[in-house]
C-alpha cells in the first residue's frame, strides 16, 4: 500500500510543476530546519557565543512572597500581634520597617545596620520605589494592627542569579538554515528556469520565421506539454503553408486546364465558322457537318461551364440538403437501367451485386442520384469495349458501402489522389479522344462531403480501378 502511494505521488510530481516544486520546497524547508537545529547544538557550548545575564526576578518574587506571608500571619495572629512582629521581623534579610501613618518607625530588624532610622517619609519612599534600579527591591504595604494603620516598608539589595542565553547561536543557526533553504530552492528550480529561458529563446527563433526549429522535450510536466504544443503548432503551420502552396499550384493548374479544355473546342468552332463564313466548304453536306460539329463543341463548352457553376454552388457554406428517406438499392438499380443503352453501344456489361438487406438512408435524392450518374458515366466513358462494370452495394453499421469497378488503362497509381481535384484528368486522359471536363468527380466528392460521407479510388494490378463510397444517412 505504501509502495503504491509512493508511486502515485512520483507520477503526479512528474506531470505537475506545482506538485513537484511544492514537494521540493517542503523537503528543502525540512532539511534547513534540521541543519539549523544541528548547528544550534554544535555552537551552544562555545563560550564566546554565550550572552551573560543576571536574573533578579526569582529573588524579587521570593522576597515579596515572604513579606506578604509575614503580613498575613500578623493578621491571623489572635493573641499579641506586636509580640509576633518583634519576634519575627528579625528573620528578614535586608531593611524592614513598620512605621505608623506619620512615618515614625515602630518596629525594625535589629541586624540591618540602620537602627539610627527613626522616621520615613511615606510619600517620598513611594516615589523612590518607582525609580528603583533592577537590583533593588523596595515595597510599601499598608498594615492594620489593633485598629491602627501602619506601613510595612522593605528595602533589599538583590544579588541575582547569573544566567547565559544563546541568542547568537540561534541567530547563526537561523542564518545558515536560511542560506541553505535559498540554495536548495534555487538548485531545485534552476534547471526548470533554464528550460523556460530555452523555450523563450526558441519562441523568438520561431517568430523570425524558422518554422523547422524543433524544441527539445524535457520531462512530462506542463512545460514539456507547452514545448510539445509549440512543436505541434510549428508542424501545423508548415502543413498550412504547404497546403497553401499546393492550393496555389492547383489554382495555376486549374487555370491551365480550363484554358486547355476551352481552347480546343473554341479553336475548332472558330475554324469551322471561318470556313462557313468564307464559304470554303466544297459541298452542302460538308457545310452541315461543320455546323453540326460546331454545335456539339458549343454544347460541350456549355456543359463544362454548367458543371463549373454547379461545383461553385456546392462549395457555398450555406448549401442546404433536401433530405428524405431513399431506398439505395432501388436508386442504384434505376441508375444502372438508365445507363445500360449507352453501355450496350460499347458492348459493356454492367453487373449489379445488390445487398441482401434493404438499405434506407436519409439523403438528398437529387444530389446522390447525381453522384451515381457521374460515376457511372465515367465508368462507361473510360472503359474499354467488351469489358465489365461491377456495381456492388453492401450495408455497414453507419450506412452503406457502394463500389463501382471497371478496367481502365489510362490511370496511374500517382493519379489516384488527384482524380477528385477540379479539372484533373491526367495527361493520357486529357490527350485521349475521350471528352470530359474533369469536374464530375469534384462534384461527386463535394456532394458526399455535404452528406458527411467519403469517396476514394483504388487501383489493382490488372488495370482495374474501384471507386468506393462510404455513404452516411
């Protein structure tokens, strides 16, 4: 139990500066106190460090007690008070007198050497009492004897008792303990202070733009966490900067691709229109062919621009989904049926592996239908003749997994991550006879993101590509 307690405290102090240094200060204080007490015991016997004092209090107290006891006995004497006074007054050391109210001495001790004193001024004596030195004892007490008022006056020189105190020893021990405590606290804190200074200088270095400057992690406490967070912040900033660079690069590529995809059909249109305008065609059939081709290329440009506007619209943060419960099994079946005539033209067979369970998801029907249509169009467009397209639907814990698989020879492994970028088609695809804008997959990805869903592509060794959707609803 004790071992577990020690381990628990050790783990806590490792991870908490407050706990660590609170414990260190307590330990330092205990060590300093122990050392101070040891120093006191060592220097106490040293004679020149002792301070000499004369204690008069005990003797003064005893003398006063004896005088009061004498007065009490006088009062308690029932027979002859005067005789009692005469017999006992001589037992006092020092000068003791009993005087009447006028100050005339009535009784006194016979061995004090002051027999010549016949009267004492009471008021003057009371003033002398106030001015008595430390080694003098003077008192004046009223006393009633046989209904007459008297005063007991006592004067005594006190011898005192010699004593020695150790103020200097205690002072030396306190100074040594204090110096030791300060040293121990400084020794315990200096590494952490240096680490704080190191973090501060590192932050200054980072502020100069050196985002590759990595802080050394020391320990497991809050400062180590701060250093780790700074390193993480640097990595995040570097990633953001790199992402910004990639975005700039993608924008340049986007402009280049848009220019390429618009320039080609526009050049064809302008060429054919110029032939028609200058009437350089040979036959009317040739003229109609030029007009038809120009019309088709114009429609291609219009479709490309429409898709671009759609993509921009989907990028709006305020895009609202019109959700409803949709039977995904039936929707996929309908999409396959709609695309079968187009697939038949290339002798492509579409195989549908339907889920055993009916999958109902709460999605935007029009947008999810657009996702399936775009993927099916791409599969047919980029598949070779006489090939198969396999569409599978499976249920999972959070929704559905849809996979579209087809053979395609124009895709490389390094192209997979770029397929969903705007206007990306790859060099082979862009230079092939297959027309496309490169926007369709970007629209697919954005629609799925709005549904908190995802899509990715996988390439297999036999030139087979799979587009996998994890759809949530």
